[in-house]
């Protein structure tokens, strides 16, 4: 498991990086965190001719705020988002909830958010958030700058609309307002594997009713999915009707964390959503209409649809709980 | 205070351990193997020519190329062809009959029989260059249909070896049970269980470094049985065993999987000798996952009968074992399950049959537990089904049937003679430790609430076998003193993490009454210890410990004899105490061992020692709750009560019991090898696909022990270290079945992944009896 | 390419191919074989080392990426006089190793975060969850890290030369 030989350049400016990518090489790869790329190179499933290491490029390691959006540079590592304050408002909480599901700390010290989006693994947490929130991917080549909407960016497993001579310099997310609650729930078999399903949700509440809902699904199709059918179900739903009794995080995540109290989670009674609850209906819509799960070991499409339905419901409850605990102290329903 | 708890720690914690990959040998070449991406097929062409042009590649060969390798002026000149893989001769793991007509070439010649089988080998100046070469080798293989389950293999619609059945071995234990027994029984339960294939997954994969020098060959390998490796490699080369030295340096875990001579080892040794150059193969993780030996792999059908009081009447176990593509290493391994089918119960009639079936998978071989987890899972799951049928508490059903302490030695219907035990004591301790009654109350409370997460309690009583099989129950040990007064203990074992360096000197020191640090251990070097068997079957303490104790006692005896001769007194008048010899009568000052050795020369005792079989036992209990919407199993508690007889170092034994239990959790819930239609394992992302438990998955585990000394060895020790893999999987699966109250036990097959559990949760529940 | 790795305070001028991963450079070129390769795809964590104070997988970084960086490996844990690091003592005391192959990775991931544990005991879980051990079942490792965090005076770590008291 040793990489094949390649040439290597470590430019200091985006311009130099773009020049390197524009060369006439057969296979040029951008190295940022490298936590997927170098893995693939070990397996020799990727054998680049040239690796462009952008880690020395100035200015790409920043999170910038402008005009209601947050711009994440290509060198911002996953671990930055572990702090909910890294990004203002509900988006910061959403990122913080999501990022702990990405591998484990030594991977998060190297890997980057933009790298995950460039890699476009169907199970990627960041990709699901990107489609849910209509993120914009900013790419640069010798021809100039291009902006690609997330919905147009992901074309299939590890396939994107980025051209080989383009480099992603940043991804822009819209900031979420104070009346938005967020949730992120992931289901996987052990701590160390890809998500079987992950769901990101952001719901905006006005006068006790959901006025906007955004749901992103990871590993529910050959690319990240925005669950528009599920979102439609939610518009106008009354959140006071939601039984948003928060699950223990472990139960929500489908995680296998042992519990400390001797009799486990005995008191989840009543936490199963009634089938006609809007969140349950949204879950069913996501599973049946939005998702297109492919077969994989231990998760055939039938089982995956079940998980999607359940996880969407749980994520929405988490989002409502998040809205309640953050929005109300700041002055009630806005 | 001692700086280090174990002697090994001083180097292993500071980066100064020496595993094979850490050894620096100038001019050493790295081997990389070109592996078939096809599970079953006919080799039409293997072309290594492009690989030979790659910079840094020293050579590249298919099997056919190797026979044309120029004869070089050295001792192996007569070796024309690459020798095939030798068969295991120990513990009836393989048989002459099974191997006859079925050659296992070290590099596939005309046919591949499992995905990953090597079709060519490339040597490079380092591993990077060797892999560069391997990437340039091309081959053409015409695929044949692949069979990856015992049922498909046994159907013989696809033959792995032309003209021969895929059923390579049949065996039985116990006498057939007449139909009338089943007819007259008050309750009979039947079920089918799958014991899935597992990857042992030591953190260090397999390693071998072969250094030819002065007409001899030194082989460094992370290995459990250095003397076996020496013998089999020497035989392959046509050499006397003395010309091969095997050295086992630090070994990064083994769990049974590092005790054989593997195809790659034969190829590496052959090339080293042919080329007269050091060659090493450091297996990488992806290779290990595709071509290291697997464990388990049985499809079982059981029948268990009891009378109306719950007394067991008869038990029948039919095993279709998936032994992989070649019968050489483990075709007889499923007999361990058959011989242990009786379990800890007084069942009067037990009959077990084995069919070992060749399939297009890598070979099945002992993995921690090796046949006993399969026996325990089948019986203990059936006990729970029976308890429900009879309306008895599962603990009570077990109580009524456990072999009582006064019945030992106990001759089982399947041919074992259990040495000693107090099985009920282990069960009661497990029940008490987990708080059985309180959990049953909690379960009742939850069952009354339709939305509560279902909760189940699972038990597994087990008895296993340690030490080895007849013919392999011995080992060799020695105690020596040189003129500096240091005492050196020798034995045939080889540690892969079991703390021999600490525990064995402590035992010898205790036996001799000297300071622990005066004794040092030498093992894992066939030059320093000419004969030995190794570390397998949980035997280190039971067999090698007893052998060392025996050698130490003889050593003290010899020292007394020498002193007696020196002093001109009868030996009865010389006393050994704390490393000093005293004349009993005249009360004069004693003579220290060091002085004795200075006066009379080095003192060396080397002895062969034979142990009986040991039968460790215990009871494991698990509590699990199920998120039925997702199928997620959360183990809330796991209790393991093990009886390993007299233990040498309780902390070391507990450590192994804990780690073993975690591997048991792995089998129960996470680990398995899915295969595609083409017979290729679906594990392209390595350890992101084959999921061993991480710290996240570990429930609160409590390890307890009882102590019933074994009469089979003077130390009273039974085997330790495998118990968790034997007892825990059945306990966990029983807990899940209990939580879900499923009527059909066949629906729960390991690993209990969320999809499996979700489906089982929707299946019909049994009627409360 | 010519690079200089600063490992445990010592400079190693090396000429490496760009493809050489940090773990191989440490093991083969610097002769520091305490860093082990257990999977070479970033999962097991046996190769975890500190680069500029942060835990990384040495199999998923190229040596050329570490030109000029300060790398710390298990060989640099003990003090200059050979006094064992609190983690080394604690691992031994708690039987947190058996075969020892995964141990350097656990030691280094813990070493990189030891001083933060006092404020965040749950951090220990996240650290132990990051690597694979097949022998111990993890619990002794968790105990050892907790013990070392308790024994370890604050900010005693980071620099390879600042310890050994």
C-alpha cells in the first residue's frame, strides 16, 4: 500500500496553483488535507502524475463573513468547526453537530471542509449540508472565477462539476437567522465507518409554524440529496405539536455509546412519532420520494429508506429543540 | 516502586520494540505479490516482463517463471520448482486424505481458487518499488463460477478441484440418536445458525524476513510456533531442520492466525535462498484482509430435546463448515466444535457431524476460540429457545443441567474428558454480578409499556478446551545458570502480547525462591531453544508454565546433587533455599548458586513436559436494549465469569479476558465478510468496511473469576485468553433474541447489524409459555 | 526532494521522493521505528505522531509536507535523561498494552492533548475512540490516559525538551 510516484509542487499563491493545474498533465490532483486523497493513493486507485499541494497558499485558511454568507476557505480544517462559535448563529451549531461525525480528531486536524466537498463522497456530512443550504462553490482556473450552486455541483459518487483545471478556493454558505433551529443526526454501524444515513436539517419558525425547512441527506443516493418533498410537507407545520422531547444524543445518533444509568434508556416511551405527525410524514416523503438509495452491504434500499424516515423525524425534533433552546431566550418567537 | 509493570513495557512504551518490519538488514529486498482479482478462474497468462523494466525492481516471477530461475551456486541449487504450501500436521487440523490430490501452490499455477491468491511475486529495493513492479504485471484469468457458502460448495455443481468433491472431510463425535428419543421428548427445538467468517485482525499483519548466510537461513517472523515454521520451511527446502533458524521478535498480536506456514512465506524463503539475498514480506492491511486466514465459518443445524422438567435428553449438531479453498491448514478444525458439542451439560445423548466444504474463499484456520465459540453459540442459543418453549427461566434451565462438581472427571458423549469444574458457581456469580433479578424486573416493566425500548438478558455457559490435542500437549522448557549467576529460563512458547517475559521468569523465580529479576526468559529462537511447540490453544501457562516449573524443580534438584558431590555428603543432606545450597547437618554457611556454578561449571536442565487437556469454563451474561426503529443494539452490560484454574498473573489474565470479550462483541454485532456475486469480498475500503469494535462500542464490562484448579497439570492452570470470544457472542445474541422475543431463532444471525435486527424486530414474537 | 524533518528536536536532512509518506520517512530514513504502520489508510492510528503539536496520521501525510515542521514521535516522549513520560508510566501501570503494536499511536494521540484533559474529561473518550487496539479492549487505555492526565502537571508537555522532572 504505497503510492505510485508523482511530481509535486507546493505553490504559494492561488495563481501559481491555477497555473500548475492548467498544465498539460494527464492526472493532476489538489492536495489540501489529503485524508481521502492519500488513502486512495495508498490503494493505487488514484495515481496522479502531479500533486499540487495548496497548504502553503496564503489566505485559504480563513472563514470570512460577508453579506449574510460565510465563506470557508479551502484550507479550513474540519476541527475548526468543532467550536459552535467558529461560524455565527445556527449555522455554527449545525456545523459543530455535524463535524463530530467526521472520522476522528487526528483526521479532523488535517482534513478540510472544502476538500470533502471537492471529494464528493455520497456519505459526506458537509456535502449534505451544502445541498441543504444552497451553498455556492467558488472555483478558479486560468479562465477566471466561476460559481457553481451546490445543486449543480454533485454529479455522482466522487464526481463533480469542477473541471480538471479548476481549483475550489472556497465554499459559501448562507448564514441562518435567529429563528432557525438546526439538527444533524447520523446513523452508522460503528464509530469508524461511513454513515449509512445522515440527515442535516434547518427549520425556520414563525409564530409557532415552520415557514422554511431545509433538509440534506447523506448516503441516500449516489450524491448528496436535498429532500425537497420532505421540506414541502413541513411548511406550515405547527411545532408545538411536535413531541420534541430530546432523545439522548446517543440514541439520536444511533450511536452505541454505553449509558451510565443502570437501566439504560427506559424512558423513551412516547417518543416514537405517530405516523400522521408532520415530521413522520416528512420522513416518509424523504425516504420514498427524495432518496434513491443504492444497495450496499448491511444496508439494502429497503432498510435504508426506513433509516431515512426515522432519522429525518429525529433530526427535525432535534432542530425544533435547538430552535426552542436558542430562539426563546433571545426574545421569544421571531 | 517498579518503573514498569511488565518487562516488555520498557521497550514497547518507548518505541524500542523490535517487530520484524523494524529490523534493518542491509541489501534486503521487499516482496510484493500480484493478486488475483478473480475468485475462481483458469489462468491463461501471467506476464511479468514489464515489471522487470521498472526502476528498483530486482525480479518479477510467475509460478512458471520461477521454474526457469537460473540455478545459482548455492545450497538450494537443486530446488527447481517453488515448493507448495505444507499441510498442518498438528491437532488433526488437516489430514492426508483431504490433501491428497489437492495441491496448494505457493503461487497459483493454472487456476486461482480465492480472490487475492498470488499469481506473481515482485522483489524490489523497497516496498514502493516492489509495488511499482507489481502494478505492471498483467494477467489473464478466465473466470469460473465461484462458490462462497458451504451449501453452494457441497452441491458440487462447481468443483474447486476437477474430479474431486468439494466436501474434503467428514467427521463425527458421539453416537447417532434414534428418532424415538426425539419423538418421546416433551420438548424439541430446532434451529439453524450461521457462524460467520471473521478476520482475526492483529494490529501487525503477517511478517517474514529470510536471511541466507553461510549455508543457513535465518527467518524472522511474527509467529506463534517458531519450531513448526522451522520444520516446515526446512522440509520445503529439502534441508535438515538445523539449517534453518527461526527467530520471533516482538509480535503485534496473533489470535491464532500466525501459527502456520503460509504461501507467501514459502515464496519468500525460496527466493531468498535461490537469490542468496535477504528478502522480506511485510503484509499490508489490504492484503491481510483479502488473504490472511479467516476464523469460524460454519452453517449449523441443531436439535435439542428435553423432558417436561427441563432435563436435557439429546442434542444433535450438524455442521457444514466453510474451510476455504484449500484443505491444508484447517479442514479438520470444525471437529473442535463437534468434540465440544456437549458443552457444560449432562446431556446423555449428543451427536455432532461435520462436513468440511471447500469454497472460493481464503482458508479458514484457528482464530481466538477456534471451534469452541461455534459450539457454545449453537448450544447456548438453543438453550434459550428451549427455555422459552418450556416456560422456564433460562438460568433455571441451565441450573438443572450443568454438570455438578462431584461428577469430574466427566466423560462426555462426544469424547472429551473434562478435568474439573464448578459450572454452577460460575453461573451464579455471573447472575449475581449482573444483577439478574433486577434486570428481569426492568424487562417486565418495559414490556408493560408498548413504547419502551425492548430490553433483553442473555446468558451463555461454556466449557472449552485448552492445551492442545493428544500428540501436541507437550512442550520443552529449560532452566540454566551460567557463571555470572544469572538464571535463564527457556521454553518453546512464543509471545504475541501475552507477557511471557514477565510472567514466566516470575514463576521460575517463585519456584526457586530467588529474586524475580535474577531470572530472564529466552523464547522464540530455535537456536537458543532447539525444540518447542509454541503458543496456541491458550496453552502458555498450562503447558509451558508447568514445563518451566518442572524444569525449575529439576534444576534445584541437580544443584543439590552437585553440591552433595562437592561436599561429599548424601544429596538428602543438601537443602536448596532461595538460590543458596545449605548442608543440613553441620550448619555451616551455604553456597550460593553462583559459587556452585563457578566451582562445577554451568548448570543446565532441559526437559520435555507433557500436560493433560485443560477445560476452562465460565458463564457470560449480557443485557441489551434495542432501538427497534433503526435496529441498533445497545449492550448495556456485559459480565464475564471465567475459570482458568490457577492463574500465574491475575492482571495479565484479566486483561486478556477483557480484550477477548471485546472481540466477542465484534463477532456478535459488527464483524463479517460480505461477498459479491463473483465471490470477491466487498471490503474495498479496508477497515472502514470490516468493522472491529472501537472504544465507542464498548459497554461496561465486568470480568470476574472463579478458581477450580486443573488436576491435569501440576500448576493447576487451565488456558486463558480465549474465553471472551467463546462466551460473549452467544450471551449478546441471546440478549437480543430475549429483547425481541422472536419466535424464529433463525432470523438472528451474526453479525447482528442494524438491518438484521430491524427485520427481526418486525417478525412474529413467540407466545409466552 | 531535499527536506529537513525536525524529529524530537533533532534535524534530519533527507532526500525523499514526494510520494514517501511521513511514517516511512520516520521509520526507514530517520531510523525511528517506534511509529508503526497498521493499516496505511488512516483508520487504525498506530502511526499517529504529532506534527507541530497536533496529532496526525503519519500514513496520510507526505514527508515533503513536513519539511521544516516539528515532528514528535514515541521516541521523543521520555525526558532527556530517560525519565519516562507520565503517559508511559500510566500505560504500564494500567496494563494498557499487550502486544504493544498500537501503543505508540495511542501514546502520541494522548500526548498531543494531555494538558487539555483537565478541563474536559470527555476528551479522553474522543482520544481513545480515534485508534484501534485489538488486545486490550480499550478500557485500560482510557484509564491510563486519565491517570496520566491526573499525574501530569499542567502544560508539562508540547516541547520535547521541557520535561523530565
